C-alpha cells in the first residue's frame, strides 16, 4: 500500500520523487564500481529492473516482519513505517536538483503504509489492540487485506504506466543541417546475415545510465547554461538552439563498461550544434581543462576540454538517425563527443556546461574510481558465426565489427586455433569516428575450433591480446568464439 500510494503521488508531482526511485538512486550512488560493473555485465539492460525488483522484495520482507510485530505492538510497527517514509523523504529531497516537493511522495507513502497496517490490525481484531474485536472476524480481515493488496498493486502498476506514458511530446520540426552528412558509402554495410548493421536503429541503441526513471524534460522549459571559467556566461533555450547552425555527423558511441565482445556500442547519425562554437561564444578562460556537464537528474560528466576544442565533431545533439532524440537517449539535447567513452562525453538530458578544471571538480564516475579522460580503446568483435554455433565444413563467412573512434580502423585480422593471422576484408566507412564492418572466409574442417580477431587503428596500434576488465578505463583483449564443425 505504501509503495502503491507513493507511486501515484510521485506521478502527480514528479516521477523521479518516487520512494523506490529515490532510494534506488541512493543505492546506485553508494554501490562500489566493481558491483556496478558486475550488475551491467550480468543483467545488461535489465540491471535497473533487477534493482527495483530486489528492493520490492526487501520491502515485502520488512512489511511481513512489521505485520507480525503489529499483533502485539501496533503503534510501534506503524511508527516504524512512518520512520521509513521519513528516511525516504530525506533521501528524495537531498537528490541533486530536488526540492521540498520531492519529499512529499515518501511522506504520503509512509502515512499510507502506517494507516494500512493499523486498518489490518483492526480488521483482524487482535486482543492487544483495539480493545474490542470487530464483527466479521477472519472473513472481514481476509477481505480487507485482499482489498489493501489490490489497491497497492493497482497503485503501483498505474503509477508506473502513467510515468512511462508521461513522455513530453516533441512537437517541433527538426531544422535542416547547414552541413549535412555525406551519404554513407555503398559498401559501409556488408549485409551479411547475423552481422550487426552499420547504423543502429534508435529502438536498438544500447542504454547505460544511472537514471532509474527516464527524465521527462518539457522542451518549453528546457534551458542550457554555460557557466564557470567563461567570459560571458550563456543561457539558451531550445528555440535558440534550433535556430543555430546545426551539422549532421556519423558517430559511433561506446560504453566504458563494455566487456570484450560486448554489445554496448552503437552507431547513429547525429544532428546538433558544434560545442566548439558554443564555447567560443561564451569565451573560455585560460586554465580551464574540463567541460563538466550536468544532466536534468543531477548526473555529472567530465570531458577533457581538448577533446572539444581540437576540431573533432563534438556536438550538442538534438536528433538521432533523422528523428528527435528519444527520451531514453537524452531528449531534448545531449552531448556527443567522438573518441571518448560515454561516461566522459555523452551526457543525456544536459542542462549545464561548466568550464572548470579536473583538479577542482570530479564528475560522477571519476569520484568512484574511473579514469578521468576516457579515450576509447581499439576493439573488435566477432558477430558471425555465433558463439558455440555448429557450421558446415567448407567455406564459412566470419564477420564482425571493429572500432577505434577518432583514430579509425586500419586493419582487422582473424585466425583459427592460434594459427597465422589473416587479413579480413574491410567495409567502407564515412570517416574515422565510426565503427567498421569486416569479413573473412574461413575454410572449416571437422572438429571444434577457436576463432579469434584483432584490430589495428589508424595510429598503427594493434589491440593487445591479454584481457583486462572494464574498470577503470575500458576493457582490452582479443575477442574469440568456439564453433563446432560436424
């Protein structure tokens, strides 16, 4: 009952103020980086659902214990629920960008839970409290408890559905870019069955962030502030941003938590305003070396200023693959900086850009032990055949993708069973900021075989063989699969 009422109250005020979301955010913030990496590796895109589910189970266990305690000490049990609501309220009000309104759902949640407990005790008619049993006995208690359960479940489901459907409609038309991206080369996509497509559809693009509830930013209220070590602090709204010269660029993004051979990489065509122009308009002061960006939910990201000022296509993006940014990917605006892992470059729902120094301020993940700069490491992956696949003897198409953003992929080599390396055929690419498909024909013979891949970037560096986990600056190592030939 407490959680159901809390969800409904949060939807009426602010979805991010849900007691579960507020406490869940605190749990995420307090979780060591190694456990977060484990959660992402183990549960993938379902890590947040697993966290929420675990929290619900813990709440259920506590509720059962308090229900037992209420048989003898109902006042104590009700007070305990109220205290839990108060703690959640303090947590919610203390979140970045929160106000006193964020505490209200947790307070209401605690009151609802305490009232439900006292009502259940009254319906059961225990001798300890109230003094007299209510008529109806056990049947009245069961019926009342069932009613509370249905009300709680309905409240939670309605709250979640309402929150999911509360996306702000994107009513504006995307302006035409002053510099459109060139058409993709005809050979950019090898169109091999099972091979990851060159352009990742928006619905399939990976999502890794700390937001338990996707921020729903009203475009009419959105503003971006450029502050800190600047000569002329700026504040622009979405209308102003869309009126600026926008450019279109093909850029592949990668998450630092991606394991060797992992799925957390994707390519899109982005439309946005060059960050370099915005910073020049604000006037960057001498000594600044970090662009600290903040999202609508308080997340911070530190980007090396050199990566924005060196001429690469660093964007404040408003569109993705020809569509307005989906809410899950940063609507109404996000950062896209090629060559850096997302934790150091790709802030979604961005509301502030602050010029500062790495010595003065640390971003969210850097405070938790991750490296400050975050350059993408050269990586390659086998998509075809699938791991543990059975393939027919004879010619077998082996294919995959490789990436080394802002350096480009110069070569990909493949081998079987530790033998000599063979050059793979490379697909065409529009530039150095995208991944690259590759293919190699293997003459398969009966038996169990291990296929292995490595890439060399445009700077002449070949990815190392030894495997290193993602923490603290990205995974390395050769990706390999085992297949069987009957």
